[in-house]
């Protein structure tokens, strides 16, 4: 009879594999596509933030609630940072303001 793997071990394996795949995919993205992809990832991070908030409310026990709170903080930092980076990149393409006449 086959042994079933511990769900924590399976979760760690999936996390590590996802990190490697994500690193490979992101490293191949050209700079011209970075801003549109950042906008898309901000939307996904927003969904992650909603999930983290739901997990905080459904947290069972102190450890679950603490980890869910850390997830909310990390997702919030990710969303805000992503929007700041996107805004900064888009500001590079704006025309400079013309100085007003002295009248």
C-alpha cells in the first residue's frame, strides 16, 4: 500500500517548484513588457490580498491567525509597491511640463 505524503511536505515542494519556474519565466521577460505585466500582477496581488483577509477571518488558532496576518501585510506591501513601481515607470513616458510664462 503506497504511503501518502504529508500535506506540509507537498506544499513546500510546490512552493519551491513554483519559485524556480517563476524565476525562469520572469528572467526571460524583455524590459518593454515589464510595465504591462506589472499591471497584471498587481491585479493578481489584489486577489491574493482578498484571500489573505478571508484567511485572517477564518484563522483557526493563534498560529493560523498570525500567519494570515503576515500574509495580509505581505500582500499589501506587494500591491502598494507594484503600483508605485508602475507609476514611476509610466512617469518616464510623460511629456515634461512646460514652464509657465512670467505673466
